[in-house]
C-alpha cells in the first residue's frame, strides 16, 4: 500500500479519480465552505450532507458516517462522509476507522482521503495508522490473492490537505509509523515455528542489510555464557532452539550523544516451562515476543525517518519449554551482575531474560533505558486492553512517556514502585526470588527488574533513568480479531522524536 500527499480542497478531492472517497468534516461545517473560499469552488456534497443532517440521518458526532453512491460531482463511485466530532486526535481516529469499516468487503484499490480542516493535518500519523490497521492482512504462513506483497487489496491512498507542504513532516512520520507497525505485527503474528530466536535474529539482520542507518549483531549461546548471562540462559535450557541476544543499533546522532536503549522481551513461545501453563489459549503465547517485535518495529521506523538520535535495541530471544534440561522450580541461577535468583516459578521467565539485558545496557552508558514486555497477566487485569502499565524510577522519564502515549493514542498509565512491594521477593536461598506472593503481581515483577537497573544490586544508586512498559494487556487481541496490535510502537516513536 502506497501513501501519497497532495494539496486538495474538498472540491478538488471530489474530482480525484479513485474507487472511493473519504471526507473528514470539520465540526459544524457541513458546507466545507471555509476550505474552498480560495478556489471559489462549491463542494458538490454540501447540499446532500446538510439535508441528511436536517433529517437526523447524519449526526455531528465522531464515528458517524454517511455513504453516498454515484454522487453528482464526485469522481469516485463511492463516497463516505465522516464527522470529526470535536476534532480531537481520538475523534479523528475514530472517524477514519468508521469510514474504513464502511468500505470493508468492497473492492477498493485506490482511495482518496480528504482532511476537511487545516488543523487536522497534525493528525496525519493517526489517520494513516487507522487506514493501515483497517487494511492489514497477515500473509507469512498463508497464500492469499492480494494486490501487493503486504497482502492488502488497497494499493494506493491519496491524502489531500489544504497545504501539503506544511504537512510533510507529519506525513513522513505517518509513513514510518505504518512501516514500523506492519513489521512488528508481521513478526508478532507468526507462529512460533516461523519465529524462532534464530529467525528473529535473521529478521534483525535483514533490517540492517536493507537500511544503511542500522547495524546489527546477534550473539548465540557461547557469547551469552561468556558474558555471564546465567539468568537469561536458564530460561533457554529446556528448548532445542538456541537462544539469541540481538543488538540492533540506529546511530543517527553525534558519537558523543548518549544512546537511548530499548529492550524488548523476546520469548518466542512460552509454555511456562516446568510450571506449565493451562492448555486453553496457549497458542497465544506466540505473542510473548511482542516486546521484541515492538523494538524491531520502532528501529524500522527510525531507519525511515533518519532523526539525529542514537537508539540501541536489545532483544533477548528464547523459547521457554519443559524438558529434562529445563530449569526447575527452586533452582538458583546467577545473573550477569552476580546476583543470584531463586526461580520459584519458571513461568515468570520474562523477568529472567530482561534482567540480564538491563545489566548489559549499563556498558552502553545510556541516556535512558525503556524495557517493553508482555510481562504479567496481572497488568492486564489491572488496566485491561486500554492502557499499558508504566513503571519508572525517574519522574521526568515517566511523564514524557505518558505524554507521548497520549499524543499517539497509544496509552499508558503510571503504576507504583513502592519499596514495600519488594518484601515478597526475599529468598532464604538466593539474593532474590523471581516471584512474590499473590497480589500486585505487575508491581512485584517491576520491582524485580528495578534491582538490575542499579549500580550495585538492590542497594545501589540508579545506573540510568529507567522505565518498564508492561504491555501484556495491550499487545494483542483475542477471539475473532486475534492478532498483534503493534503497541507500543506508536508511543515509542512519538517519544523518541520529541527528544
């Protein structure tokens, strides 16, 4: 699917040759008169829309649509007029999503989208994301009759604004966002036998090969053992698939600029290990590498935009399987910084791979570190599928991430990190246990990770500003809409570009 940006008034958009036309109305302006004053053209749909509003068939509320076939003065055979409601980012997203839903199941190869208000151009990334989400088709392991390699039947989208020159930066952001989210979805949706740690490493290498702005290094079991990542290695013991530690770099800034480090949990399939999960819905545990996929997607987007930033993605990738070699409940393992961990539950494995990645991040002397993980079902219970859990030891970092999520409509909510939550992680046989008693599970998991962000174990000073995004509730959808959401690529990209 190819996006293009053009300067179009609403009247000019009606003249564009395409299979369908989507028109986003400004609030309270069914005539579209404001935007067509300069050209002195009359918007062909004005009378029809005003009549529909007068009859109560088209309300001035976000998400309301009006379908028109063969409308006079419109080159497209089908037009969908969408109300932008109050004109907020969410209203615009909901309106475009509703417009795309009205086109579902129709043979649309060329689409024109008209933004009816100059102020709506700032929401171009959200508009483009809504279109991409509505048309995404998974293709990796099925044969589909489609018109482009992405699987989409929609091949071309022309977005019209009243001043395309002023909208170029937002348009470029939108293109990169869609590319990054598509990449994240593609890898997160793959079955585990098509997304092994080895294949995930190859995907990162392919990204670097395709984009000169990226550099990639992939470490295997021998290199991980040499680094002393005993905690990470312990999770991989039960699997026949060898682990991989992926280091993907985007170095677009000055060499003196400290990098931002993104760490993505890459458990490509999680059975729970010896602490075996229930069988129901276990197939969805292929999504346990959505954190890793979001890091790959974010770096993919950065490679498109080429901002003057230094960003390093770290991905510890492994399966968590039960076997005669698997780590057992009660075993003690040693992390990269020498801390010992009593593994009370092998299904709390994500923290056992992230902690070694956090220790590794110290050698990169980062400006900030954000880890992203489908870490705890408890976070999904607490926040549902609306907001990711945000934990941080740094108020400024937490505020900037939450604000970026609000702007990108990729929402997060800051959760507590009181020291009292760490009491349950005490062990009689190691420095720390990997789980605490029931209650506050998302917080105790974050408290476990926090230990490894300090200079000297639990009692040291912060080695870097750190935030943890628990995306277990938002990373994928179940049921008939089963599939990865690519969250929080939107949040991360918005946050990085605001730096």
